[in-house]
C-alpha cells in the first residue's frame, strides 16, 4: 500500500504539473545536481507556483528532508519552516498522517 498521504500528494503534484504546463527549473548552488541514482535535483517553478516544492510543503502534502551528511540546500530553512507550520496546523495530509514520506 501507498504511504499515508502519497495519493493526495501525487494528485496535487499532477495538478501543479499538468500536461502542457511550462516549467522552469534551477539547481541549488549548494547541492548536487543529481542524486546517487542519477535523478535530477532541482527547484521547479510554473506560472502557478514560484516553487512547486514549497507549495507542496505549505499545503501539508510532503515533508522536507535532506541527507544529514549533506550541506543544507539554499532553501532548507524556508522548507523546514513551511513543513513545521503545516504539521502544527494539521494542513493537508498532516490532518490524518503521523508522518509523510520517510
């Protein structure tokens, strides 16, 4: 079974990145451009959202995470703050889930 909140997060992300949506992306200057599996790591923006990751965090649909051994990304503080606020206010999946993601 999917992790708690996964379906809601996928649905929201599909809405933010619907087919035909123009995106822009940028790598974080303090982080690797790819993870160890070769997946691209970048901030994503659309006309609807200046930062898709932050939008998902603020909605309470995802949690902020980085490897403890990694240099904190440029947006780490704002991401952690958004995640903490969403959890405290029981936004999105935090209303029914005890954890999101990891």
